[in-house]
C-alpha cells in the first residue's frame, strides 16, 4: 500500500527507477569487462571498488568524508542502515565485507559480492564461530581491509543497537599489528529515506531508493582508530568500537540521540 501511494504521488518515480536500473546494468557490464581485463593481465583490479562507488552515485548518494582513513592493516567497524552502506563504504575504502551466507545464494548479488572477496558466514550457527573467525583471518592475510556491521541488522540511523562481539574475536589478538577504525555512516536528515527497517522487503527498499527524486547526502566519518591488542577481550573491543560510534552519532544529532 505504501509503495502504491508513493507511486501515485510521484508518477515519475517509475521512470527514474527504470533509468537508474538501466544505468546499473550498463555499469555491471562495463566494470566486469574491465575487471576481467585487469585479471588477465595479472594486475590488481580496482574495478570492484570503482563499481561500488559508482552504484552509490547512481542511486543518488552524495558522499562526503570527515576524518582520516586508515588505508592498510585495518579492520573497519560501521553502523548499518541499508544495503547501500556497502556501496558507499566499499567505494570509499576498497574494503571487503563480512556478510551472512544467505547473500551468497542471492542471484547476481551473491556473484557480485564474491568479486569483492566478501567473507560469507553462517551467523545463525553459533557453534561454528571459530570457523567464521578463521575465515576472516584468512581474508585479512590478503591485506585487503575488512569491514563489518556488528549490529547484525539495520537501523533507522537515529540510534545504535548493541554490537555482537563474536566476530571481534579475530582482533583478540589481531593476526598482526593492526588497528580498528570505527566508522559512522551519517545520513543526517536523509536517514529515513534510506533506512531499510521493519518489514519492508529488500526489493521494495531498492525500488524506493531508485525511484526517489534527487539524491541524498551521507558523510563517512572516519573516527579515531585504536589498537585492539592491549584490550585483548572481544567483548571489550566491541564495546570500545561502539562507544566511539555512539559518541559520534550523538554529536551529529546534537546530543539528542537516544543511545
């Protein structure tokens, strides 16, 4: 019902969605060809990162950054509003992501995720956390930054859920000298327009984002990194990362965030 009422209020929404979808299909084709060319030449391919950044722009993201990004030997920890977070953060950092194994089975999306070296874990399998941590450690050996969304689900951008500490075991201790960099994806007043929450199906959220007029602003706030080694405990590391993001989110909302 909500989608139908939006369509009636904005008759051009469908046209915008189709135009953006066409642009995305062309982008996939071009980036795949270029990615394969780089791989055949045995050169590191920049195209997964460029693809993600371009997807974000096509979907309307106007990305700004604040703070200094750690570029190597880093583990990014970010808040989570929507699937577009992956495009925004991946395009800005070149990070690979940790995702639940259901993404691996999704048509097209799973294949694209593999091109960016996504680490798939069975989050519901709490008895197999050791194997999940081992998979992330193996990915870190490739020297590509890894990013996680430790809330485990999406929010409306005005609050922060508890962080699930299990995957922080990969940093307790880290496999080599590394830093954790907390990241706040700050959508400001556009949070509601982007957030994928409640019972909204993923396709409806994507359709809504593609159909909306204009763009939306998001600031990637690279927060102060920290060394997890002296902290040692995965729960304490998760708490430290969350506190830094919570403080930044509260400050962004003028201290009004109920965190």
